[in-house]
C-alpha cells in the first residue's frame, strides 16, 4: 500500500501552532458538491488548481497579504482572559488566518508535486512553510495564556458564549489537557521558530530521492526498459518473470544502498529533532510525545506490536501458500508482490470509478451519490509521469474548495484499490465537513485511514462475490491476503523499526545508515520467517519509506485496517444500524479524540481484540485459499 495523505505535511508545518485545533467557518464545498460535473474526466486528466487560485500571481498576492496580516494576531495577547467575547473574537481571527494559510500552502504544495523538478515551485513551497512558521510564532503565546487563565474560568467562558461552545470547546479543553507539556509564552515562541529548520531532514531526503539520485534503467526479459526510480520500482516489482523481479530488487535496493550514509544522516537528524521535542516538552519518550496530541495511549501502539508478533506464524504460513501457488522451489523477498493467481485485465480510470461506486453501495445511496459527484470533478491527477511526485495522497486542506487527490495508478486491480482507498479519504473529509463546524471537521491522523481501508475491504468483498472461476476467487482472496500483509503486518514492522530507532536515539547510542540497515534487516528476517531468503542488500528498504519522517505515523495504517475490517464485516453482515454506526465515526471528524470516538462505536483499540480479530480474518482467508487448492 502506498497511500498517504498530505495532511501530515500540514500537521508537520503547524505542529507548534493552533492551526491543527482552531480554524474557520463551515466549508462551502461540503454543501456544493451537487454542482460538480456529471461526466467523468478523460483518462489521465489532471486536477484543476485554478479552483484554489486562478494563477500564480493570485497565489502570490494572497501569500503576501497573509504574511502582512499575521502580526495582527498578537493584538489579543494578554487579553484572552478579559471576557468570553474577547476570547471568541481572538479564536475566530486565529482560525480564519489558519484556514487562509492552509489554502495558500495547499495550492503551492500541489503545484510543486506536479513536477518536483521545477525549482520555482519548490521555492514557493518553502515560502509557504515560512508563512506557517511566522503564523506559529504569532500565536505561540496562545496556549500558555489559556493555561494561565485557568480551567475554571475557561469553562465559564465556554458556558457563556455560543461561539466558544459550538466551535472551540474541544480545542480549548485539549489545550488544558496538555498543560504539563506546554511551555511559557516566550519558550513557545522560540520553539515555534524551529519548525522550518526541523523540516530540513525530510526536505533533504525528498529532494535527494526525487532529483539527485541517478536512478538506473534496466531492461526486462520482455525487452521493455524502465527507469528504476520509486515509481518505476512500484510498477515492475511484481514482474511475472522471477529473474526480472530479482533484477529489479537487486538493482533498486543497491542504488538506495549507495546513498545509505547521506540518507542515514538525514534520518538521524530527524530522530534528534524528535528527541529535542520530547525533552523540551517534558515527555518520557518520543512515542509518548507523538501520541499525546491525539490522546492515544501508548498501550495502543505497544499492544499492536505485541499482538502482531504473536500472529507472525500466520504470516509465515501465507508465504508458504504464496510459494506453492507461484510454483516456486523456494521463497525470496522479491517474490512477495506478484499476485497469487494472475488475472491479466486492464482497468481504465472510468472503469475503476464505475466498479468502486458499485462496491460501496452497502454504505447507502447518499454516500454513493456524493462519491459519484466528487469523482466526476477534476479533483485528481491519476496517472504517473516523469517528474511527478511518487505515491498517492488526498489533500483536504483547501476547505473552501474541495479535496484534491494525487495518484500514480497502474491500470490494474492494484490501481483500482488505490483509487478506492484515496477516494475513501476524500469522502471522510466531505462527510466530516458536512456534519461538523469547520473547527471540528479536521479528523485526526489515527482515524484517517479507516474510511480509505474500509473502501478497500468493500471493494474486495464485491469482487469476491462476483467471481466465475476458482482462479478468479483465488486472485481476489489473494488480494485480500496481500492487503492485510501490506497494511497490517508490514506497517507494524515499520512501526517496530521506528520504535527501535527512537529508543536508541533517546539512549544516546551512535546511529548511522549502517546501523539503521542492521535494525531493518533483523526485522525483515523475523517478520518473513526462516523460509524467505532475504539478501542483506534489501535492508536498504528503510531509506525508501518517506513516512518515517512523519514519526510514529505508519502504525495507524495497522490500527486502521483492524478497525476498518471490523466495520466492513459489520456492514456487510448487518443493516442500516451497522452502516450508520460506521458513518457516524466518519461524520464525527475531529470532534473527539480518536480512541474515545472508536470506543463509543464498540472498538477498544488499546485491547488485543481488534488485532486478534484481523489476524483471525487473515487465517480464515488462508483457509479458503487452501481449500480451493485442495
């Protein structure tokens, strides 16, 4: 799975500001989706960024105006405790500014990702990040002043003022909750000014991978030549010819390995930044610091890792099933991507749209209608091309417009699952924005992957239910197994890697690219078992995972597929009640902390139950495959 949302970049840029917790009015696009065009865009059509700003000149004018207006936010400093009305006015102004800056950032971020080789757009993106830094500095006094006013008085203000009660009650109480980790106003201002330089490791890694590494071109047994950058690797790592797969893996990971020292220095700098933040805000661990913002107990992370390790025998069983179905004499790491059964069928973008709309019908006619209108607009850039940013994401930051999706789809079933996944993200944003005020619509990262992964689960169930041959059924069951392998087991392996690296950094141990590779190689061997051959050169894979620069993010893919699997099963087996229970989670947006929100929906993510359940689903699917083989 290659999905990622662009909200993580926004979160990284605003980590020391109120932009993540206070924003502005209800977005018009939540109500205006019905006006979207009814015809799907042509295959390969790109998004239309003019809906955000009509030109670069208009963007530049907006950026300069915002930069000039940011200092005005300090006018409320020292006055928040004067009255409920004063506090409400300050929060509305700060929220409005945050929404404007988000729109400015989104435009140039999307523009930069259209072609990462265009230096001017990279420079504009840096200007937008600088604007976020200025905004963070201008409001850095806000939380300390709220804390100085005290919980009793703030609660009185909330009770007395309709704006505070309807829009800002959750964010104000969240500030109060984090009192032990909030610094003085001057210290917060200083910390806010570090956001841009601390973004440096990720920027360096991204630029190195996108434009400076001399990616090789290889020729496959078919005669086809392909440039083995990140996109090229993704497209051919499942090559049907085993010698081609080995060639792809050997060449690609060896290329990354040549830059192990530089990328190791970049990641070590990121770890040091996390340790700096942990110590500055008085957390015991980097993990605790990362989870605190969404009030996620450490038990969620650690229980996930523990239960996944208990389930590794099932994963090893899957690799043996894969070996048998592929008729291989043995298993190697480069054999994990080909489908268990080949199903050669091209799927165009319009076909993907049609099938996904059918697959999500269990979510009700309103959901299908809204998704149909959204996918008919020019909201996505679907196909790969030279210079375009790799991967896939949904960016919801331009709330007065609509979400945008960057995709790099192969015209196959995997591409269709990515299509369903990222549009699940978009639907989450649309539904949350429609049900919540703007300031509570921006759902937390912990729940961000549930809607997308549930869409994948519904798509898989739809395809399995319509097969005509044993081979087709094995193909789609195999896709379900691969989805759980990639989203649950693999992401938890990444989570273990992050935890091990942070533990060593916190302990002051010497770290380097070589040390990171040693940690990663050990995890590769443990997760894949003794019967999967893993060449040490493949340990360079950690350098490929850009998500590591959004610390302790990837575990949420694993928790999300666990939650999504629960909801998908309940929806398919149940009725309106089960569907509405799930949609209620999406519509809740960011109106509560995610673990508490899911607990109300019947899921305790700190307990072993969700992870044991998805491992049981994995086991049952293996049983079905083995029965078909017999």
